[in-house]
C-alpha cells in the first residue's frame, strides 16, 4: 500500500507534463555513453525541452486519458521522454540530430499537437525549421521587395542627377 502512495506523485508529474505539452517524443536511449547523454540533455535543456527517464509502468499509468495514450504500446525497454510545452518541433529536431550522430539513440514515436506520429513522422517533423527561423524567413521575404524598390529609386535618382549635369 505504501508503494502505491510513493508512486502517485511521479504519475501525476508525468500527467501534468504531457497534458498541456505541444510535443512529447519517446526515445530509446540504451547504449548512449554518459558523455553523449550529457551533451544531449544540455541542448534539450537550452531549447526548453524537459528530458527525463521514467519507469515504463509509470508512463503507462500517466498516459491513460491523455493524447499520449497511443505511446503506451511502445513502452518496453529503456525509454525516456522529451516534452516541450512551447515549441512543437524542438524535441523532434534535437533528438533526430543526435540519433543520426549517435546510432544508439533511437526515436520511437511521439505526439505532436495531439497527433500521434511514428518514427518516420517524428523524423519528418524534425526537418521543419523552428518558429524563429520561419519568422526570420518571412521577414526576409517581406523586406526583399521593399529593399529592391529602394535600390531602383536610388539608381534612377543617381542617373537623373548625372544626366542633368551633362
């Protein structure tokens, strides 16, 4: 009876983390060295992603009744969760980068904005640039025609000024 009481806070922690998350990615970290894991955790932390290892049974209980319930079928082996409340693509992007670099890290599946994605879906999401990159590209696209128009006007003004002197 006492063991169940000890496990309830952990299950509640997982449930609270995944409940409002934009993205939850499940990975198998078996075979990673401590150094590799430290590098991975540092980059995830800098991106605002919670990366934590939980027991599979705890995750299974926590996923019930949430959008992550479909991940329960993958809960075997050594798994870790990467959870992002803000950026839907950050966990997939970072984990995919390290999965290519460290073959021991294996993407399993994930739930992004309430939609289940298998390994291929997570890899496809990883190719989507971050929100900041997309906004930068949009701003560059908006500024480009204005800059070109200003250059043309400047050249016309310069050419008109020279023509008047000759």
